[in-house]
């Protein structure tokens, strides 16, 4: 930038020629230059102020617009964000259908050590081993005196243990707050709840994650902060569950059984009111899974859902109900029951080689549990229609129960459905399913004939499903089951006032080597409904390798083992379910007139 000289020669010469003072020219030029510099500085300052004003205006406009948008939008749960994912420590409670706690959280502490800050490392290790006998004192000494700067000692402490560690007084022993999962009812409903453990862990918090049962099935639901800690409500009734487990436990011991399973289900909604599998475990101290041997020997194995068994004669009512629905037979129709029945190289026998024939009514086929009579009815329908009916009842796929273990209970279906399979499947042999499959199928058959799916979540109303059989067929089949208890193989199932109906099922267990069946090891099942005149509930009781040894010879059939256990379950639970007993009026000649 060129600058104008303060004393330009041309002007000085001109001023001298005119007799003027040349210094005035310099002063005037200096004044003009200062005014020009002042004007440029003013313009520059005004531009900066304008830019700053525009910046503040835009900032306040953005803040105001954002506040208005937040005020007009729906409230949302704030979520913290960062370079690393946060540990979500909270977990919602699980409650039964009446709101009683099944699983909750307990505030506790973890214990860790920072060896560089410890004063008496050897003494602290010895005192910790006294408080926690499961700790290796030599390993603690080695860790404390080594180069490690951080050591986990215990992931959770009781209040008494925390106080004992606090009394050691070593500044290198520190506590971290955390929550642990607590199951206040112990073993009750253990297989349904499953259990929880710690996932990602930090010093100040730990992630509680589900490892089995509904805890794992609904893990994201239970950990969702947006739910505000609202509990997960199950269909279980805690008092009914307790009563059923107690009876099953006593019955399993009385009948010398290896294991037991029980399912109580609402026939209209499919709600599982109680589900137990024995032996069981305490989810507060969940055992480790078996690494070898038979998985069913583990207390973690859920026999009601994962156990896939031949359920024997409990299937016979399906064959009869389908035949009645097709119009092939009625309750009083006479069918061939002459035993033994020959089919090619196969012989179909009755229990203990009895012969109920030559003819039996369809009702008596169920009452006497005739294999031959059921087989002849099945042959009238054919294998294709039999498969379609069993498929409509859910026997060809795992149950949709809300348990991660549900998918493992897949029925074992013969690869080819020949005529001999049609015969054996009609009375529950050569075809395996879980007790939960059986409970759902009985509910679908005896609620008026519409398909229901089992659920562990509380439902306020029944959801209409596919029509399986007509209401008339459903009622006729229920009468047959009532006759089984009144004069058939389930006479020990009578519970005064509750009009019980049911069907027994005794099936030999297959050998693990694939060479036929055991003669002295059975799966005994009693599938029952009550009240039989208007079924409200289905109860399935299954005993594994049960034997009544009270007499001179062991009795291993379901009528002697599973039936009396189921009857006691009904006797204990029916009042808890709000069912009033129906008292039969006394005979007229039994009345006595008295007067004072």
C-alpha cells in the first residue's frame, strides 16, 4: 500500500511561490492521515461487533428451538453415551400372578485388593482365609506379594463378611457396591426362573444377566431402563406351586422314583399355574452343568419341558376323540378288541397279556386302556389323518413356552409313518413328547375343543385358537376320562368333591444302547382334568422309574404310582385355585330324624 508524503515537493514549491507556510501542509496531511486511520479502525470494529452479534443471535436461536422441540416431544429415557458401553446394573423383579416376589435384587458389595497399598500383606491373606475358608491362603500370599496391582477376591459379600473384612483394617482391601440377584423362595420354581449371574464387571458396578429359564428368555426386557423397573409378571401361583412341589417331592420318595415332573395348566388360557421338576436346585447357588453322563441326571434338567418320553396310554384319548370327530365311532360303538392282534410279524398285546375282547365299546376301550381296541380305531382313520391331528395338537414341534430350554424339548417322531407306527402311536408308543406337550394337548381337547398354547405369562383372557374338535366331542371325551377314574385304571385318582377325570400311561424306558426296552424301568404318567363335567384345569404328573414296593411284589404302573400322587396334588391345590367341592347329597335312607 503506497502512502502519500506529508511534505509533497510540488505543494511546497507552490506554497513558497504564494508566500504561504510550508509546515501547514505537513500538519494538514498528518491530520487527514489520522482521520483516515480512525475511520478504517471504526469500520473494522463495527464489522467485528456485527459478526459477534450474529453469532450470539444464532446460538440463542438454536438453543430456543431445541428447548421448544424438547417441550413438544414425548418424554424419553435419557441414555448415557461414551466411547465404551455402560454397565446396566439394574434388573426388574419377577413376580407371580398375585404380585408376590419370585426374584428381586439385593444390594451388596464385592471385595478386591490393591497390593501396592496394603500394609500387612501376609497377615491380611491369613485373616481373609479365616473369613472365607474356600480361599487358598498360599495363593493369596503369592498374589499379594507379587507384582499384581489389582486382584478380585470375592464377587459378592454378606453383611457379616463385609464387616469381618472391614475389621482387618488394611487400606489395600476395598469394597465395590453392586447388586446381586436374590430368589427368596429358594428351590421353588427353580426351573422356571432359571437363574442369573454376573456379566461385565467393574469396580463400582456389575451387570446381572440371565443364564437360564425366564431370566435368560426375558433378559433384555428385565434390563431395559425404559421400563422404569416394572416387574415381569408370570402366570405361576406361588401357593399352588409350593403345594404341588411338596406333594411331588413326597410322592417321588414314597414311590422310589428317580425323578418327577408336574404341570398344572388353565385349559382356557394355557397359563401354567404351577410347574415343577425334581430333583431341583436353589437358583441362589446354581450348580454347574454336567460335563459327562446323562443330562437328565442333572438337577438343572427340566423334566417337564426338556424331558421327551413315550407317554403311553395317555395318547389313547386323542385317537378316540379324532375318530369321534370324523364320525367313525361314538362312545357306545363296539370295536374289535380281541387280543393279541397280529400285524405282519408284529403282535399287539394288552397289559399282562389280558384279552378284553372280542368286542368293547369305545368308552370301555379307554376305561380298560385296550391297546388292541385303540389300534383298530386308528387303522380306521389312517396314518395321514392321524399325523394331521397330532400336528394340530402341537406334537410335531417344540412348545412355544417362554423358556430358553423350550426349544430343546423337540418331539421324537418316526421318520416313516407306516401302518405299524399308526398302531403304536395310537397308544403312545414309538412316539415321544414332553409332559408340557401333553398338558397343552389335553387343554386343547378338553376346553371345548380349541387350540391353546402354553404360556408362563399372565393372561387376562383366553385367546381363541384353531378348532380341534367340536364341543360335543370334547364333552364326550371328558366323560370317558371320568369313567376311567370311576371304574378304570385310575381309581386311586378319585378326589371327593372335585369330579376328577384322567388317563394313565405306563411306558417302558428305551435302552441307551438301542436294544429294545427295559422291563423294570418305566415312565409313569397320569394326565388328569378337573372338574370333569366342565374342565378348568389340566394336571400332568410324570414319575421316572417309580415303583410301589409296599406289597410283596413291586408295582410299577401309573395306576399305582402316578395316580395317587396326582390325586393328592388336586386335593391340596383345588381349594387354592378357588374351586369349591361339590358335596353329593346323602341317600334318603341314610338320613336320621332326631328331635329334642
